C-alpha cells in the first residue's frame, strides 16, 4: 500500500486468525468457510492460498491431504476462479516439499530460488518447471527472470543462463538416453516440442545399462533424481508423462 499509494479496491486479504473456528481447507468445513467469503465478495477472479502447509492438515509428504482438496480445486477452476497455491521447499530447495502428485494437475508450476543481493533482503530467481500454457508464440512469458525489491521498487531482468547445462556425468548419460528415445518410435508432439513418454525414456535407460530392471525401487529413485537434475539445469522440460529437450 505504501509503494502503490492507495488501497486496491479489488484486493481482499483474509487471515485464518480472523476466523475463530477456522478449519483446514482439505475439510468440507474449511472449504465452506472460504466459499462463504467468496460469495460475500462476489465475482472473485483469483484466490492466493498462502500456504499449503499452513492451510491444510496432514503429512505434507503424503498424497492424502492434497487429494482431499483436489475436487474443490477443480470446482473453483470450473467456475472461472483461478488459484495460486504457495508451497515450500524442504532440504532439497530445487523442488517442492513432499509428494510431486500435487503438481500433476496444475497448469503452471513456478519455482522461486533465493539469490543474494547486498542491497535487498528480497531477491530471487523465478523459473517455470511446468507451463501447460507455453507455446512458441508466448515463450517469452515463461522465461527465467530475476526479481528483487530494492528502495521500495520492484526490479526484474532476464536471468543469466551461465548455470544452464551444468549436470553430473551420469545425468549427461540420461540425457543421451532421452535423445536416443526421441530418435526412435513413439515420439509425440506437445506444444511444438518433440516429446516422449517416461516409459520410452526409461526403456532406453535400461537398454544402455543406466538402470537395473532387477532393482525397480533403485531404478525409479535413480531415474527421478537425474531427471530432476536435468530439469533444474534447464536441459529438459516435463509435462505430465511427457519429456522433451529444451
């Protein structure tokens, strides 16, 4: 408000401390409380939920808390009410904390990676690990950017690409396996990109000896780790079961 000089007429802030009997949003009671606020305001276009861990009850590592809220998420979307669900990372700051199934049905996943700047306490790099709306025509809308708040002014710029492609030798081998899979049968087109399913990529990894079919748990963990490494390095992108090379 200080930076803008006024109070936006169409921005409404609600804290669960304003609700003496606040219920978690993965319960019918909690969803009913928010629906009542939406009905009171009327014509709501967007709701920012800050944050998943504070507003839901249950173990955030498991699928159940998000599974319980998902029908309501779909219903809000069906009614034209967009949502931004803010979530934390864990010890691994390259990914959201807990189950990845939380991201499966989202249109966009944005990742904020903290950066150090001496002149501000709010500084981060913004990237888009998942962007269903991305096309060749709007690619610039989803480019990596740096954002900072300094001297009461928000600043942004295109992120430097110096860290792109820096991955382990083993991850490089997984990338080669993906290239092989893309050169074989089973390729599909997704938003202008040539992509393959996870199954096709994994099959090539088995062929090259990168994964051991006799150890399925180890193979699944190894594949997931190196796929994530390639995504973080901006060498590949994923959407659901599809992966392509950037």
